[in-house]
C-alpha cells in the first residue's frame, strides 16, 4: 500500500441499513443438458417445489452444453412428472382429499 493510500474503514451494518429478507416465490434454472442428472432434478424439485427448470431447444445444438438431447429431455420430463404426481397426492391427504373429491 502506498503512503498516500488510506485503508478502508470497516463499517458495521445497523438495522436500518440491512437488506430486508427476500422470500422466493419462484426460481428458475435454465439450460439443463445431458450432464444434469434427472434424479438430481427430481431431488431439487421434491425439496423446493417452487423451482422451475428450463430446457433450451435448438435442433442444431441438441446434445451440446446447455441443450439436452431428445432422449434426455424425456428422462427429465418423466422424473418431473413423477415428482409432481407424488406432490399432488400428498396435498390431497386428510380433509383436503374429501373436499377435492366432492
């Protein structure tokens, strides 16, 4: 540090300057490709149902990074559908099930 450089003064945050907590409603991950395990997608979705996944489609890029192959898209969709069906079944338990069934 040169002699004319002044070191930064540490600042301790006070309540009025702290950012407010953020509540996530949705979060998206885009560019799933063949390197992403469908089971990992399912695990994330099971734990965090507000997560959305995006798959990019471009025929000339299929199977390359950020662009999944058709077969892999099918595997991811199968896992996502299975997780969603399981989540719907869980939400219909108890009195909610009776209300939904009429």
